[in-house]
């Protein structure tokens, strides 16, 4: 199951990554739209994904993880192919909305499947590596394809990449847990002492707010770093994005055991503080050297973040509710990206980039306060990967 899960995840997020540089270029090129419509196209995708998250969670929990993956992958594939016919802005925006729904379904289905694994900590970390590998590889591959054969090659490659998880979905299980452990929609409470349905909203929301705070720091790099580098006169940022990706993946790969077994709360605190300091450093040390240090810190923080937030979201949650828990937590990515992009953009226009960087860093660092109390209590997540229940006598 693990190999199929990772290949499916890599294919889905490679498809998404391929469109990252192509969408802005297509909007301002063949569609001849103003630059502002690039932001609208990003907002449409994010908003559609946000609206679709609850549906994605229900599909993953009630119809099975593979149903969510299959439906989402087909939507990604179909929306990418249809871009071949998108000759006007209205149709293009509609297709980007469809892609947002597809992203939500495939992300929730694959993440829920990873959380079902007998060693969820390790599986979630491997899943997160595949997510970022696809997202980081996609833009570079898209630039190569565009240079060779234009937008047509990029759209077709994105469709083929999305077709991989659609095909493999038939070989994926509904879940890796016994059927008897899944909650039925009309079933009564599970008599098992480990069934704690009230934990889902609490754990998923706390992880979600932490994820939102983290995304503010991520938005600084993904959306505003090129503007910062242009102001410094040091290029467009290709090398910086590469280093950011290398650091992120190095943390995930080198720290596999730590990310799989350490307290998610401790990891979340480290992630948010590193991300926050990285954003503030861009404003405090506006130089090439300062930018490199900021990129390395932010990459390390982001490397620690996603595995911690996903582990936290599903810890103690019954299998039949994990899809909804994942959907709740990951919805905060879209909320965070939209709120950060709009706010930081407005601040940049009024006070310059530095003010936005400081605010983003403050939001990320403040998010660590959500997870500080568990640092002084018994680590309730320590034996999560072994399935050992917490000893109620230990405080």
C-alpha cells in the first residue's frame, strides 16, 4: 500500500505543481488579461477547494479513501485537458474552480489513507515528502515543457500526471484498517474505549489554526519573495526557491524518525518559530545574505510543520472520522493563503514589503502559543505510532 500511496500522491501533486508557473503566464499571455486576474484565478481555486473540503471528508469517510482519490484525480485530469480549449477567461476560471474541488478530494483521500496506516506517524511523513516533491518538481518541469512545446505540453503533462492516481485508485484500499473499525453513518457509539468522537473537532481545529499561522510565513516565500529579490537587485528567485525546497525535503527525509515519533505539539512550536523568524529576518536583514538565511529557516520550519499538523489532526480520532478531521485541518491552508495574500499585498502597497514580512512573521510565531501548554504535560502522543493507549493515571 505504501508504494501505491506515495506514487499516487506524487502524481497528483506533480499535476498541481506543473500549473503553478503556467497559470499566471497563460492569464496574462494568450488570455490577454490584466495582472490582477492572476490573483483572481488563484483565489477561485483556493475558494473552491475550501468549499469542497467538507464534502471531501464525507466522501473519504463514507465511500472510502479510494473513492475520494479517484474522483479528485479525474477532476484534476479533466480540468487540465480542458485547458486546451479554454480560449476565454470565464471558461478558464471555471476550470480552475473544478481543479480546486479535485485538489480537495485527492488531498483528503490520500492524507486519510496515510493516517490509517499501522504506523501513521511514518506514513504521514512519507506522504508529506511526496506532496512537496511533486509541488517542487512541477514548476521546473513546466518551464522545460513550455520552452519545448508551449502551453499544450504543460496541460497534457498535468493531465497525465493526474491520471496516475486515478488509475492506481482501483488498487488502493478503502482504508488500511479492518472494516469493523470504521464508523457507520447510522451506527451507534463505538463501545471501544479508544472511540472518542468529541476529540475530532478539538484536535483538527487546533492543528488547523496552527497550519493557518504557518501558511502566513509560507506565503511570504511563495508570493512575495520575487518582489523582495527584485528590490535587492539579486534576480528572480529561482535559486532561492530551489534551496528552500532542498532544505524542506532534507528536514523531512533526515528527520523521518523524529517527525514520526516526537510530540506533534513540540514539532509545531519549532515549525512556527522557525517560520516566523525567517519572515521577520527578511525585513530585519534586507541583503542577499539575510535572504539566504531567511529562506533556510523558513524551509526548515515548513519541513517540520505539515507532518506535525496532520498527526495532531487525526490523533485519537476514530477511523471513520479521519477524513473529516483531515479536511477540517487542511481547509486552513486555503484560509491562511487567501487571508495572507490579501493582507500582505495591501500592506506592501501602503508600507512596503518589510511591514508585511514582520506581520507574517508575528502571525506565524504567535501560532506557537497554541501548542505551548502540552510542552509541560505528559507527552500524550509518544506512543501514537505503536498504538499504545495513554495511561490515565499519568498527568
